[in-house]
C-alpha cells in the first residue's frame, strides 16, 4: 500500500459538534482527495487539492471544508456534524502526469448520532 | 460534468464462470478508465486500467474493453474464484481537470459461489 494514513480510523460524535479528519502521505504526491462512500452511491468526491493551499470543491462539498498547509497533510473538517454525514471517508493521492492512478488510504468510519 | 453509470449493482456467479461488469460515461473527451476492487472493510485498490487510445487490455484473468463510440467500457473476469468476491468500481477521467479527478460508478458487488 502507498504511504497513506488516516486518523482517526473510527469516530463517533454527536450532531452539531465539529470534526476534523486527517490524511497524511509520505509519497510526496501533489494531488490529494477526500471521498465519502455510502451504500449505492459509490465514491463521491468531497474536496480535492492540487497543491499546497490550492483546493477546490467536488461533487458533495456542502457542509465540509478542507485545508492543506503542507504537501503531506490534507484535513477535512465538518464544522457542525449532521447525521447525514455518517459515512466512510477515504483519502486518496495522485501525481500529475500520465499515470493518473489514485491510491487510497485505509478509510475513516464516522458515525454522527 | 462527467457521469458514470455502472451495471449490474450485484452479480452472483458460480466459481469458474465468467463475470462481466459494464460502465457507461457521458463525457466523450474522457481518456482514462480505471477499475478498482474493494474487499470488505478494505480500501479500494486499482486492478486494471485502460486509456482511450487502446481498445482492450488484459492481465491474467481480468480484461477491460473500451468502446469510445458507444462511450462504454467493461470489466471481464474469467475463471472466477471465491477470492474475486468484492465490490468493483469503474471510473472515468476527463482531460484538463486541475487535479486528475475521477468520477466513479456506483459499484458492483460480485459474489462468487464455491
């Protein structure tokens, strides 16, 4: 597996609380992504980063924000968690150029009660 | 933006049979089509990919075919084994997006019965 870790791996929180998920990579890949995975919906892109301090919205960005202050870390924040944000969250990395392959982290299971 | 549809959502086959999963995409400019396998509780992992300048690619028991005219691509698994049981995702990448973004299909749960 590529050098990608996510923390925490599991989290249970209550509606209305802020939550931050961390993705850390040791591959020095330029691009990083946050996806959520829900039954029947596959993997949906929340936000992505194409460089340090360069981020943009994906398909399902409402209620989420991200930050990338250095190459190796990409943070996903739920400012005020809702039950609809209960999901499995995957981080992925990729490098520009011909390969285009995305490598996924191990995932974070988030439950919002 | 790009839209990817994947069928079927579930597929059950007998060990040794073949399995075919099909995907269609909407953006005719898309040029990269990967397939990911996700075992229960694990991360998605790339198993095979194809670029738009190639019609077919094989890797042992798996193959992918691409029909650019019809805008569809398929994953073929021959001689299925129980360890092939997993969820499979197709994806497509349109050129020119700032971050190599992929659009994924909804997934196919493949069950191989011994």
